[in-house]
């Protein structure tokens, strides 16, 4: 059994401490050990302090998360071989997930709650990232990592009111034996969006261009930045963050979070208990004191009725800007997705249904509302 962690790591009650060099980033020993913990002040608040980064010993809990591969080519699942690189690819993904969970106590707590009811195996439907569409820092900068390991571009989505576009990618199919899960499980879809910077005001464009330009060629290392939890540019001024937030909360989020994993998504229909029904899962989450994104209703439903989604409201973190101002900013959140069986497969018995029999892809209307999980309106809204 492999011991490296990933989205689908088998949960146990044991913890392992990982030591880090205080030099960053030149002395990274490996991507899987480049975890930067953030200590939560409460369930929904984390403090981003310099002392939280390299030089600490970090407890990492091993979990069983099965990452779902649900996309297919015209003839079924498309094939690609990881060959000897699979272990490396999964290690990078593990590092992205660890940074995400360390910074977002709500996501970590919900995963543990669901597992306490449903058992060892939890599956991720997709992972999402945000980018700036300028100076080579857009979708392509993060997509390159996934394309290099066999992912396939599928469909572009446009969000004119938010001045965004997105592209989702289907994973390669990895040969698996029945029952494989954990680090041997299938891979998630990937959803990458970008801000259409040239449609923003001149002042906002100037700020974004300033930080992407001083980053040099760091856009070539987007996956590394995500895996080690680092911005590729320097910390901005608080006034710059405020300017972006007034015009685009997406832009402000990306300025202070960079290539960090924006959200991971639990595949609810792959759960075994009553929580496999997303309405039951939503109720379970709210009953445990967590706030769900209410934009357009808690449950977001595609026009065909086959893609059901919901999400928590993002955690808030304390961020120190370059001018010394410390303010609360939105971090990341966790999403839930139930994909129903396509009409042409309705006669297949439940035990025979595979992921490719279900509704694939994404829906603009749903995604547009899910984006609001990091908005100040949702962050400041009182729980129902």
C-alpha cells in the first residue's frame, strides 16, 4: 500500500508529523512535504500569518478519498497512460489538497463529518482553480500541468456579467481493478476559470498587470504554486485589494489566493448512506452548523434536471497586506454535486450504473451561482 496522501487517501486515526526547512522555496525537499499549515481560530476563521509557513512540524491526517473520473470520449472513457509518472502526478495533487484543507477548516470538518456517517470512501467530482486572463496567467497556465498528464479540454463556459470564462477538463482513464479506491482510485474532472482582464476598468487592469508582470515566468509553475501554497507575486496593498473587490470579487479573491485550490467537490451519488441524496446531505450540513451558499437557492439545478449542486460559504482568513494592514479576506469552500443517470440509461439497474452513464459536464447557470460562495454578500449573510 502506498503511503503518500492524495484526494483519496485512506482515513485512519493516526497522525504523522512532517518537518520543513525554513528556507523557501529553494530547499523544498519534495512536493508532498511542502505543506503550509494554517491554524484555525474557530470553525470558520483562519489566520494567515508568516509564522504559519515553512519551519513548522505539521500533523497530516490520512483520509480515504476516492477521486471520481466521470468523463468520456465518444466511445466511452478516453485512455491515456501515466506510466512511471503517475506517482508524481498524484503527489502534486496531494499537496494541493493538503494546502486547501489546512487553510479551510470548514472543508476539512465536513469531509470528516460525512465520513463519520458514510464510511471510509469519499469521492471528489471535480477540482476548481481561478486565474487572471492576462500576461499568460490565465486558464492555460494551470491547464498545462493537467494536459501533460493526459487530461482533455472539453467545453468552454462564458459568464458575461462576471466577465469570466471557464474550461473544464476530463481526466485520463486509469486501468483499475474493481473496488480500487484511495491513491489507486480514478481522477477528478478539473474546472479552470479566468477573469477577462481586458474587460475591466483601466485602474483594475493596471493593478492586475502590475502583479502578473513582476512575477516574471512564474505562470509556468502554476501547479507548483498551488501545491506549496504560495502566491507567485508579492502581497498587494490593501487599497489595491479594495479596488478589485469593488469591481470584481473574483479578481480580489485571485489577487490574495493566487493559484490555490478554489474548491473541491464531493460526488454525493457515490456515497453509500442516505447522504447520497444531495438534499439530505445539504440538510445534514446545515444541521451541523455550517452555512450553505443561498444564491439562487441552496440547491442549484441544471435546466435538464440532471446536475444538482450546492456549496458552503467560503472560510474567511486574516491576511496581512504589504502595507501592514491586516484584514479578513475570503478563502476557499467545498462543493457537492449529484449527477443523475441520463435518460437513455434509465433502464440500467442501479448496481450496474457507472459514472459515464450519468450527466457529465457543467452548467453555466449552476456555476454562476456557485462562484458566489466567495462573495461578501454570502460571507456576511447570517445562517438560515
